[in-house]
C-alpha cells in the first residue's frame, strides 16, 4: 500500500504538470502563439468534445429528416403510407374484379344466359375467369356455393314478395303500349315479356336512370339498358334504332329507342322488356301495365 500511493501521486502529478504550446516564426524565432496546458486538460477536452459530438449526432438523427438517409432506418410515416397504399390497392383490385364480373353478367343477360352471383364467390379469391369453373373451386367456395343454391329459391320468393313495396315507392312508366305475346317465364330462361305494337312506335324509359349499355348484339339486335335507383335495371331488346348512348341520363317516359325486329332471336317487330333487381329477374307485369 505504501508503494502504491506514491505511484498514484506521481501519475496525478504528471497529469497536472503544466506545459506551454508555443508557435514560433521559423526565420526570426518570433513567438506568434502560446498556450498553457496540461495532460489533464487535454484529456478533459477530448472527453468533452466526444460527448458533444455524440449528442449532436443523436439530435440530428432524432429531430431532422437526415435520419431517413441512414441505412436500415425506417421512417414511421413512410411505413404508414405503405400500409395505406397496400390496403387501397387491395380495395381497388376487389372493385375491379366486381366490375369485371358485373360486365360479364350483363353480357350473359344479353345472350339469354344465367348471370353469376357476386355473393357466391369468396371475396379474397374472386376471379371472373374462374366463375363456373369447378377445377378452381376451393372447399370454402364449394360450401358457399351450396349455401347460395339452397337459398336461391328463397331469394327469388323474397324478391317477388318485395315487388309490392317497390311499386309503392316508385312509379313505373309504360315503355310501350301494345299486346303481350310472350309472358315472363324464368324456367324457360325467358326473363322478360314480349310486347307487340305498331311500326315505328317509340319505346320509353320506365324509370329515370343512366344508360349503361346501348349497342348492337347478334342475337337480340339493338339493345339498350338503363340503370335505375334501388338496384333496378331495365333492358329493352330488338329495337330498330337507339335514341340514346351509353352514359346518357334519361327521365321516366323519355323516348330511348324505336320498336324493331333486329337480332337473330326476333321473328317480328316487338319489344322484349326485362326488369332486374340486384341481379335477380322480376316479372315486369307486376310493376308495369301494358
């Protein structure tokens, strides 16, 4: 112990020894600058500068945008934006798939085929190309399809039972005055009625709405479809002339076409009129007086 104390005192004394840093002119040996210091002062200065430098780096990283340039550092707001973008892209993809299936159903209706139900497809695996393809059905898809098939008859009865309530809320304008030659018969895939009237008679919109389809088809000729409120859709087939185009807004009773005999499935001048609600065909005679 007695030997250690002198050594400690000797080291401390060396740290406290004063030195002078002098800068001289090499030619004249004139003193330009001098500074008095000790090893302890130098050590303290180095520690202070190191602490200050570390504190400055921490402040820059925490409180300035420069932290985004540090490899491996992720900005919290950037992560939130990416999450929102992923959710939005998923939502847009789902909406796109629904629109594609909706257009496919419209095409099926125009061809006289059975439309596919959007509710019968799982939300996460909806693909218009896989509609009706048993090879790509999952177990959950098959179970859901079985459930929908069991409830299908009930859904049809439910739509028919709601007919009176719909009629009470809306006033359906008669599209064409004439004689009904072919009644509504869904069992034979005849989802509307055929109305015969004099030549060049104007066909009118049964309700106000927006034209979503107005074009020529091989089987049903010139066809026009109008989307109404309450998920109602009216379809007018075999026209000779279309007076409206896709995107036009029409009022109830406004002329939209001229009666005709166009299309391979037509045997004479008449109007084939269909009324749909939420993808389910309705009997037009329950709503409109012809």
